[in-house]
C-alpha cells in the first residue's frame, strides 16, 4: 500500500510540474489529427512490446480500457464496444470484439487512433472515448495456429485449439477461423457449507465437491468486397456449446442428509451480418446494416437427497432480426451530422417444468412466448468550433411493443426519448475535461418473464409479465491528464437518478420474481492511473492502478427501509504491472484484484451476500522469432475462495425471525496456462 501511494504521489508531482510533464506521443502529420482531437499511435509506439495482434496493441493504449460491449442487448446500437476497425463498427453481435481484434495481426495495422470526447465525422457509438484500428492497404496474407492448454494440479488438462486464415488486399478481405475448447471453470472446486442458528452456534457442517466441464466449437467467417459503388461486408458465426456441472454435499455433523445436484445444458447459436457503406457525395455517406441471429438451448437440472428429488428443465429458442440505416453528413471540418433509424424484432419461446418427487409443481408463467417489435430513430450533431472545444448533442427515440402469450397474455407499449449532451474542453495539451448528461433506458431480460430455478440451492423463481425497463438520468464529469509520454491519470464522478429500479419482488403463492421496486440513486467515483516506470528506475515498465467507490440508495420492497442497490459494490480496485525486456523478446506482468467482493442480493426470505477474495495472476511471454510466441500464465495464484453468506428467514424478512445463517466457501486451485502461437 505504501508503494502504491508513493507511485501515485510521483504521478501527481508530474501533473503539477511542467518541467516533468510531457505531451502525448507524436501525432500523425498526414491527418490533421490535433485539430480533430485524435491521438495517433504509429507501429513504432508499440515496437518495444512486439505485439502479435491488434488486441495486444489496444491493451497498450495509455489510459484506454477495452469494453467489448454487450451482445445480450437487443438491437444493434446499444450493443457496441468502444473499438472501431477502419472507422466502422463490426456488423456482428455474437462475435466478441476482443476475438475480432485477436484475429488481426499487428503487422496488418498501420496505426491506432484514440478519439477522446468526440470528433466530427467519427462515429463514437455513444461513448466518450473510442479507439480506431486502421488496417494496412497492401496485400497481406496471414495464417495462424494456436495450441493452448490449461493444466490443473489434479492432472486434468483442458485443451484449446485455434486456427485462422485471412487475406487483405486494399478493401478486399476474406477471413475465417475455427476453435475448439474443452475445459473447466471455478465450478470445479472443493469447500464447505456451514449452517448456524441465529445465536451463532454451528448446527450443520458439510463438505462440498463441485465439478464442471465446458465444451465449445466455434467457426467464424467474413468476406469484404467493393459492390454497387460501396463497401460490402458479410460475416457469419456458428457455435455449439455444452455445459455440465454437478454438486455433492456431504454432511459431516448436524442434522440433514447428503444431497447431490446435476445440471446439463446444450446450446446452438448462429448469426449472419451484412454491412454496406457508400459515399453518396463528397460530404455524405450512407451505411446499411442487417443482422439475423438464432439460438436454441435445452437445460435439465436434477437434485436428490434424503429420499426426495426435484427436477427443473426448460427448452428455449430465441431469434433476432435487425435492419439499420445511417446517413452521415459533414458540411465542414468543424461540424458533422448523423441521422438514422433501426428496426428490430426479437422473440423468446420458452417452456419450463418443475417436479418434486415426481409430482409436477405449477409455476407462475411456466411456458411463455415473448415478442418485441422495437424501432428507434436518432440524430446526432458534433460541433468543433476550435481545437480546444467539442460539443456533441444527440437524441434517440425508442418505440417498442412487447407481447407475451402462453400461461399469461399481455401486451405493453413503450416510448422513451433518450437525449444526450457531451461537452469536451482541452485547455492545454494533455489536459481534458469531459461533461456528459444522458437519459439512459435499460432493457428487459426476456427470461425474467418466465419461471426459473437455482437447483443447487433449491430456489424457485416465478415469472413476471408486468416488468418495465429501468430509466436513469446520468450526470458525469471526467478529468484526464497525460504526462511522461505514456502516463495518464483520470478522475470520473457520476450521479444517476434512477426510476423503475429492477430487483427481486415477492409474488403471491410464496414465490419471488424479478420486478420494479421504485426510484433510487447511485453515485460513483473512479480514478485510474497508468504510470510508466522508466523514470523510476524500472525500464519499459507500466503500472496501472484503479480505485472505484460507489454509493447507492433504494427502498427495499419487503421492509420499506432504505438500502443499497442489489449487487452494488461499495469499493473496487485493481493493480497490474507489465514490463518488456530485451526489445520485446521477453515480457512479464501480473494482475491483482485488490479488493474482496461482497455484493448483496435481497430476496423475500433471504439476504445473500456474494463473496470473492482478491485474485491474482502472473504471466510471462517469450518471442524467440517474429512468427512464434510462447505464453505461460499462472492463474488464480492466490487460490482465492469464493462463495456467499445467506441469512435465511422463517418467512418474509420484514416480519419473520432469522432462521438460519449459512456460509459457503469453495476454492478452485491455481492453474497453469500454456499457449504456443505460430504464424505459418
């Protein structure tokens, strides 16, 4: 802790001392990037680390944290990550942004641009900061084979194989990849479950043995060509995944019997995406995007113990169809306008069943079909009157109709305007202020409309057709300061006014369900530091620190008392360090999540506080040749324990007494990851 404070103090001294502070890396003289608020990082900036992929380059951008987006968000606009490729967002949701960047070799990147606070003509995807990976225009041919394996102390080996091919010739591209995985997670572990009476006396002690396996096969492909006067890209993803897990509980003392639970799920998912961009004038461009997704999943969970048994199972299929059009107009160098619209149709068809000792148990909304037809129109304008100031204003209006049929028939319509205003001021090189005011609207999880069960703890949850999405008005202020070429420190303060907060509510019949519990607030303060250590006597090193403090308030629907939002972590932090040696032939580093997670979840008869000790990992890279990389990771080096504490009440916790306190802890054990990456 003393070392962390000392290094932070050194950074602050650099901020206040003009003799120590320096501007950011040189900007590209070919593009008027200084006037556009864009920092350009040429390949020479990354040379010391000898990156293999575009993802390696993105991870070295000072003050930038990759956000891959949320593929579960319905529609296209809200699922975007914060990295563009040749100025365009990938026309996919199922293929993650980090996977796409990992398939682009560093030799195929001509530069990486960091856009802070917006710039005319750049699609910021509704974000304050984005990175743009610009690919080379010359002919490049890439063939890469990766052989990876996870090694565990009990002798189990989890192989991961990956092969990919790509060819680029200017705008023409073709690429494909296939991967296969068979591994396990922290769902394979051992530990204990202990139950105490309200006075703290131990009433039951049990051992836990957990086992899981994940198998996955995934194929991706893309083709890009000049067609119809524009640039057309077609991409596809096909994936199969199987997840199996089991839990055995062996009672060592106290009342109760041994129990076991087994779960098995299989899922197939496919996606096809199309994107076409064409200039229709010297200052006007049109972009059209189409996307089709489909998935099917089967799940069965069985729990047995003490002569009793329960079964929860479901069959589910879902689909999404998206059409999107965007028109961009740039009347001058200081001003850009973007207008467009999007239409999306989503469907979830799910049938669940629950049995106890062979007898079916009726569940609220056990079998439902949920459909949503959603449209959105939007407009955005970015104005940059001078090199120091940028103003961005946008308005999105979302119209949707959600209908449910099956065990309950219901239809709801929503209209939500979502304005956004962001101002960016750069008074001096390397110093920037960003202010944002935005109206955000969440999305409903279709699965919350249907019943569900947590089979390993014997919890059943009803479906709720009367859900509404949460709404938030967000006020955010950011200050960013760059120093020592690669050093960055930033501070972010945000305040959110929440309405229709989504949480757990009681239902008639003794079930819980996801529902709306009223209004709330949340305040978050975060600071991040990227500190180059060469001037501190550690050459080619980089230390990264993050601290996040959160405070929230909402009224509990059961007790009527004020409490934190569900899952809100009061404090979070992380520390990481990496260093390049011998011109990038060797690299090493570590990551440490320095806080212990304690996230509360409130139910009608229970308060569950999830628990996770700080984790750490260490890695080393060896690059004996430009076409060969060997990586070794030691994961979960601290053998962290995870679990939860449950306060279980005899009835509704506003009137019933505390019945049992339960503590659960499991440990996965450390693991070794070995990767060999060869360019062919």
